[in-house]
C-alpha cells in the first residue's frame, strides 16, 4: 500500500493519451501555459500599481485640500 511505482504512472499516462489524444493534450498544455503566463504578468502589474499608488499618496499637490474627520473629546469623567 505504498506509493505508485513508475509502471503505474506510465499506465495512467497511456490511458489519458488514449482517451484525450495527443493533439488535445498539446492544446490543453499550451492553454495552461498561457494562463500561467498571464497570471504572472497580472501579479507583476498589480504589484507595480500598488507601489505607484503608494508613491502618489505621499506626494502632495499644491492647492489640494485633504479632508479628515476630527473626533471630539468628551468631558473627562473621574471614577
């Protein structure tokens, strides 16, 4: 009941090739590679956007008003 041997994996691979065919497997591999490449590029672009927005937040434009919410302190109560 150990792990599968190389012969088990070769039989599984042979069955998959017989079911799907080599052309369909080739197309599936190409699509998967394209999806992974697109995901990596998206992650890279997202990281660049976050870095750029942090730099933009620090830069203050002259004449720009920054709105903040001030909290009022209530009367001090002694216990």
